[in-house]
C-alpha cells in the first residue's frame, strides 16, 4: 500500500503538470472502487480547474476552483499518473480525466480498494478522525505518544499504524522506524518508556523525511505521478529482509506477525 512518502512523491511529481489544468471529460470504467463512481463525480469535475495539490496522511488532495477538493486514496494497489498526449485506457485503469489543455490523469487500481471523490475538505468525514502528521513537531511529540500508554493495551506497532494516532504511516515505515528506535514491534505500548517514545518520534521524522527525499519505496509496482520508480527500497534496514544480516550488528533479521501484518526486526538491536 502506498504510504505517506509514496503519496507525497506522487503529489510532488503531479503538481507541476496538473495545477492550472481544467477537466474537460471524465471517463469512468468501473461503477465502484472503495466508494461508488458515477455521474455525481463526473459532474463535480467537468469544467473545474485544479488550483493546488496537498496531502493529508495517505490522501492526495487536488484543490478545485469551486472550493471543493478532489480526494484520492491509493488503497492497496492504486497508482495515479499524468499521461501527456492521447491515451487509450488499459486494464485496471478505472478513471481517466482528460484536460482542456491536453493530457490525461489516469487512476490505475488492480485491487479496487482505492478511492476518488469530490468533497469539501473542511468538513469531510474522511479526514475528521485523523491523527497528527508524523513531521508535525507540535502535534506528534514525545509527550503525545507517551500519553497513549494510559489508553491502550495494543503493541507499539499497532499504535503507530493507527491513522487516528498518527496519519500516513504503514507497515513498511513503522518497521523501519522501530528498528531505528531500537524497539521491538511486539512491545506493549504500556511498556514503552518516555525515552523509548522520544527515540520513536525522532526516528519517525528521520525515516519519513529520508523516504520522501528518496521518492518512496517501489516494492512491487509503485510509480510516481509521471511513471518513475522510487528509491528508498534500497535503504530499508529490516523491512522484508528476513534472514539477511542486520546493517548494524549482522544478526539475522527475524520476521513475526503483529496485528495480522508481517513485521521485521533485529533480535539484538531491538528490545
């Protein structure tokens, strides 16, 4: 699933090629993704100009000239890209928005868990319960994370992956964050000390900033908004590296299941 760094990479790559363009035509090639696609979406987009791009957690947001926002969520396998010139729809390309100025914005989603809707972002339920951004130094702090000890019996990994706690993190980056912080993914949140929380918050900022700088992780088929692969997968320390040597101590990386998701850690460096 594209996580915060991948969605931000898509946003950065799309910004210069879609802002200022006006939607001329919307082709919907499936009746529903996570939510229905239909005439309401088409009528909300045709004639509208994209004025800005932004991101909230794993949502890509395209501001429209009528004050509303075009939301995208990539789900498990979604890909959003701009194609210059004429474009013939291919398999799993479920939404195509053709622009007055030329070019097409194409949403490709083989598993169809993605989302595309137009809403007022200020009152959207999609964003209402989201936690702070991981790079928000005020909202996501040591004190904020430490307070979770009193309210949950979950593991630290489950807490960090909860979008209501911190927005945009997923399995890849939580594994990498906990490795950098020296904390095992199965550690109970109640056993996370203030010092642990400080290391986790610091590690989060480093890992997410570094992943954005390297344009996200291409694990299987992630591409940015103009068809380029990410590069952060070459910098993973533990994710999907079971049996390989830890980059710090050379101990073999172990894999376990936490919260129904594969988790990877170094049994020597993480406690």
